[in-house]
C-alpha cells in the first residue's frame, strides 16, 4: 500500500530509476527512465509478445497457457526492477484483465513475479494515460489533436490540447480481438476485411458525430499496430508522410494477395505483429472511414510513457487523483468546510494509531483524505441513504488517476462512513486492502460523528489508542460532561461497531 514521497524538485533520496509496465492484451512492455529536473531520460525498454487476449476463453477466464506466458514475462521484467524501491514502479493491466473473471488470482501471482504492485485501470484511465504519453512525445503542442491507440483488446480515441484531454472513449475492439473474431483461421479475404471494417465502424458510430463536431487539427496514432503500419507504408514506399488512405489501400491489396497471416511478408512488420495485423488494419481503416480521416502520423509515446510521467507527478506531489476528488466534490456540491473539518480530524486520528494499525503509509493517508472530501456527495441526490448514493457515484464515475481497485476502496469508505457498518462490503475488496480499509472506515466514522454539529468550535485534545480490534477514545471529563450529545453519538457508534466485531471504548481523563 505504501508509496514514496518526494519534493517538487528531484530530492537527494529519490529513486535513481523509475519504471512503467504495461500488461497489454497483445504485448507486455516495460520502460525504465532516470528522473531529471526537466523530465525523464529513457534508459531501457523491453517488450514481449504475450498474447494475453488470445488466452481469454468464452467464460472470460484466462487459460493456464496464457497465465504461464504472462508470468514468465513478468519474471524476466522483475529481474530488472525487483530491487527498485516501493513507489518507483507503476504497472497496469488493461482491457483483457478488465474483462477476465479470474484476474484477481492472476494478479497475486503476477505481483510476486514482478516484485511490485499491479493495478487494473479503466478504459477511461487508459485513454488519459495514452494521451499524456503522446502529448509528451510530440514537439508541437499548440494545436488540437485526435489521438488513436489500437491495443490488443480495446481502442482508445482522445481529443485534447496541450497536456489536457478533452474527450475520451475506450471502445471494445483491438488488433487481437478483431483478428480472432474475423480471421479465426488466419485466412484473409476481401469479404472478411470488409466485414471487419464494418464492425469497427459500427463500434465508432455512437461517438463519430460528436468527435467530428469537436474537430481536430492533427490525427496521431500510438502503440504497436499503428506504428507498425506507418513503418510498413514508409519502408515500402507507399506513403511520403505518415499514414494516408492511398497507402492503406496498397496495404489492403497486399494483405488480400497474401491470403493468410502466415504468408504476410512485409518490410517493417515482424512475425508477431503479422499474426494480428488483419484485425488491427481493419480497426484503423474503419476509423479512417467513419471519422473521415485522410492522414495520421505515428507518435513514439503511448501508455507506458504516460504511466512514467504520471508517476513522476505523484512523486513530486502533482497527483491528478487529488484534482479528480476536488472536481467531484465541487460537482456534487459537497460542503467544503465540513469536508475540511472531517479530513483534518480523520488525519489526526490516523496519525495517532498509524503504527499500531499499520496505517503509516502515504496510500492510507491519501485514501482517508479523499474519502473525507467526498463522503457527503450523495446528499446532492437525497438525504435518505445518502452514503449509499455517494458510494454509487464514486464507484461508477470516471475518476482520472484512479485504478479500479482504488476507486472500489474509496467507494466502500464512503458507503461505510455512517449508520450500519457494512462488514460484508470489505470482503469484496482485494485481500491486502480488507483490513486497512476497515480501519480507515472506523477513523472516518469517528471524525464524521465528532463533527456532527458542523461547527468550527475547536474540539478538545482527543487521545486515541488502538490494540487489535479495540479502540480507546479519551476526552477531558469536563468537556464530555458538557457535550452529552457527543457522548450519546459515540455510544451509538460503539453499538454499530460491535456488530462488526470491533470495540470502541470511551474514557474520561
């Protein structure tokens, strides 16, 4: 759970190297860089074709063979980064792991192989990170650009300016999934290509009009499929600059002439890429037709570069997650003063028991603070059961910077901050989060209860001690005598926690 702290400049104790690992549906990538005051210097890149999406069966479960390929790759990656300090490696899984029903068990093995935590990110978060990587890789940032990234199982479309994405979508089509669906035996025909392109256009149809109305000055492609196609067109002399319709038409005729993926022999396209090229080509051609594209350039940056720049932002206290929480609180008209009161007290209580309850990492601190900021957003819907409304909002919103696991933990804290303690909800969290999240929820509940009056009247010096499942909360005797409502509220809270196997004892001193 822990993460590494750092200042706005590169402090002396900051990791000498940072790394990003992309567990894609077709390939796994890892890049390693050295942080510098003005950015990052790339020092190493690794890529292996794992074909994770090809190992997803009809029941959305990863096959034993696919798991073995993935774990073998991560073991090799781990040999390079296992000794890097905690917080200096960010690893994420994308579309195939989002779909997989047995992803949680696989992740435990994968984290052991890599030696660092691995998170599954939403399509929205994947698109944001892709855009960030592309934006850092291109020199001209004065225009509005459309970014397209064809992965193994999903394709992301982003319109943005500078380093800010304005519109993001992740569609369920990719080079692996499209190839498996439309070219299952490897045979390539004109009719199969036509049907694959139509399928891609149908996926794009719901967003195409909105994207065309927003408009863009440049179209930029990212990741393996688009870069391979651009390299192929350029190497074979089929284009003068980037990817254009005439070059794609030449490539289409060549694929049909080859007739099978095993017979694709193109300069710039290796054997691994050739296996999934028909599906990737159909997705790209469908996008050209549906969005009215005439030309696309290929960028060097993509998801893994975006991960690195996002990681550096976190290390330097420029965490986009904090901005996402603030935006959510404002959108749902949360009482900022009450959120501040609760967050301040909750952090004080966490510090009191951090060692005894193993809550001394920055991850616990941040999660508690974010939960305090948005714990009342459900009031914007209804006062009745507002903690449940808040949970739903947090769970199902697009929150930039958050992994699916982090978002689930945050939603559970919001759900648990009042009324009956929902012990069963914590069992749905990843195993390493269950106990810490329960403890953070207890601290949030106490902070909310002590500020029930919504007053800026200062609280007395409160002493909190933790021992296993028991908490002891001590107040000055005279103050507690003068605040009978607080004492009554704490008695009710003790009863709620008792049903969850937790004990809250109130003392006077």
